[in-house]
C-alpha cells in the first residue's frame, strides 16, 4: 500500500471540523462526500436523547423472524455486515461460528483489519514529535480519528476527546484527575446496582482516598433503575452520578438524560458509561448533557486497547494530569514544568496510534449503514430471540425493563452456566458465562453466575434458532 492509497478515506467522517489536509486512514471505508456521522437529536418533549426503539421484554404476540437476505430500500439486512467480517465465516468444532458474545467484544470487519495492516505497512511513525513526512502523516491520521470520535458522539469539538485504552481507563482517569480535586469527606457518589465493575471499583478506590461515600442506587423488579429511590438519594452532598447508558448484563437502557437533569439540579456531575450503547444506537453527548462520556473501541468493531473519554470543555480544561511523561508537556526543567493544553495534557506517552486508525475505520464502517434501520433490525431480532428462547423448558431470562439493548442473560434449570457455555461451544456457539463483571446486578436476582447471549447487527434469526435448538438438546440429554 502506498501513501496515496492511504490518503483517500476520512474527509467525510471529519465533516464539520477543521482537519489537516491529507487526513486519512489506510483502507478505511469512506462515506459519500459530504456525509456526516449521524448523531441522535434531542427529544422536543424533553424526554432525553432520541434513540431508536428497543425491544420489549415480553412481546404481545409471536414476532416474525426478521431474516431478509436482501435488504429492502432504506432497510438493513445482517448479510450486509456479515460479508465484511471474516471471522464469522470460520468453523468451531466442525460447525459454523455463531458469535453471541458481542457484549464482551465485537468482531472486526475487514476494513478495520486492513486499516491496521495498511498503517503499519505504509505509514507507521510516532506522532506530534517529528518533522519528517511520515510523522506528519501519522499525526494527521491520529487527529482525524479524534475528530471522527467527536463527530460520532455529537461533541462540539475534537478538543473535547481524550484517547485512552478503553472504558476502564477513562473512568479511572476521571476518578483520579477530576475526582481527587472535587470530592472530599461526606460527599456522595451515586452508582446504580446494574453497573459494570469498572464503574464501581474506581469510585470505591477514590472514596477510600477522599473519605467520600459510594451510594448504590437500587433496581426495580424488572432490572430498571428505581427512579424514585434515585431521586430520594440525590442531595446537596451528591458530587457525581456514574451510570451506564446500557447494561452489559441486563440490557437495561436507563433514562440517562432525565437522570442527568435531576443530578444537575443538585450541582452534581454525571459520568455516562457508553461501552454497551455506542454499537447499538446513535449517541449525542450534548443532547444528553453528559459531563463525561466514555466508551471502548473493541465493543464498537474496532481494535482492543483503544477508547475515548469525552468531557465538557470547561471540565476537561480544569483536569490536572493523571500521568506524566512525553507528549503532555510544554516545557520541562528541574524547577518548573508546564503542561500542554487539553486533550494532550491527559495523553502521556505514545498512544495507540494504530488503534485510533482502526477505530476510525470502524466508525466509517458502522456509519455506512442506516443506523436507524440497524436499530430496528436489532429490536426485531431481540424480540424474536426472547420469544424463541421462551420455548426452552427451564430457561429464565433476567431483566424485563421496557427499554433495553439486545442482551439475553439467562439461567437454565439444572445446569451450571459454565457447563451451558461449554455445551454450546461444541456446536460452535460462543456465549459468555460467569458474573459478567456485574456481581451486584446478578445478586439482585439472587445469583452469582449466569449465561449471556449478546447480539449485534451481524447476527441472524437462524443463529438464534441454533442457540435455542442446542439448549433444547442439552435439556433432552440430561
């Protein structure tokens, strides 16, 4: 691959933001000229960010299979995505792979794989610190990735985006940089019970250091956040609310905008964990009015080891460095060091440059589809899966919140979740088993472990049928 080949890709993604000439990503999937990344819009009724509908946990009638190998005009077929994802065409234990572990990580389209290979083969260089041609090219790609993430999230500026290794590092960065400066004895951090451990443990560590309190927000019977309890727990002592936009174990999609608005009445900041949300529906951080928003690339069809933190500019500008080193300074001597402006002040050392290039290719790929049509397809697939699995004797799905993403966490009477996952693997079906890094959420149901099938845009009704058939055989064989 030559640099002219590399130089074709990302101008559409960065539409609306100034970007260096020649901004590119190797083999990225470009959108038509002038196309902007979609973002959700504010609900005029004040009900929060407008997202596509999510499946109801108990369909009123048997849903039709959403399979349709040929996408209708303006619609979506999973085959449009599957053709781009090489790993979906391999076999496991003699069976075609059925990848239902998307909540843990998503599979990568060839555009992302080729972007990584293309970068290392034609443009590899460190960034920001070199005057030679390849340093400039790598820097342009990296900063184009920042602009693309800002556009994807609906941020006002690329300067509002900090690159990190993933959601976990982003939350720890906020805790250690912003939290140390703004929390003290007697302050409250509200954290719903449905949260992933990465949105619990950093706040516990910070609370121990600052003598603040982590206050759990209980769940209702359906796995949704108890909003009455949440309102009662908010007070002038509340400094931060940390909440997922979608649960990795129950699929619950809380009313984040309403929760944020209520927290802001008390002067509290809100951190939104978008790790499970960004692959399923458009996000607009300004419409949400989130103070912080975090996500991981590998749950968004991008490489592992790359993610992003968004923060409002006035908050980000006030955050002290968490780590020191190269790239985050303006000048250093032994008497005084001055720091670079944000976001670079919070990006010490050499970042995951190729990861940013891969993330950029993933954003191009995902947004080449009609995201509303994708969301509608996932909604119908979720409803079909719920109905189909209901026919498996002894199977119980966890969570029935009305607004949710396509996550199916379940127990099967008489079978350990790990044994369920091992059985399914014999048929080439990959699911997750364990506590899913969400032990408090499982404890809400009196459980320590469960199996989970999590769906993405490339999954099909036929794969759901294979899952149900394998589980039926497990019940019949024991």
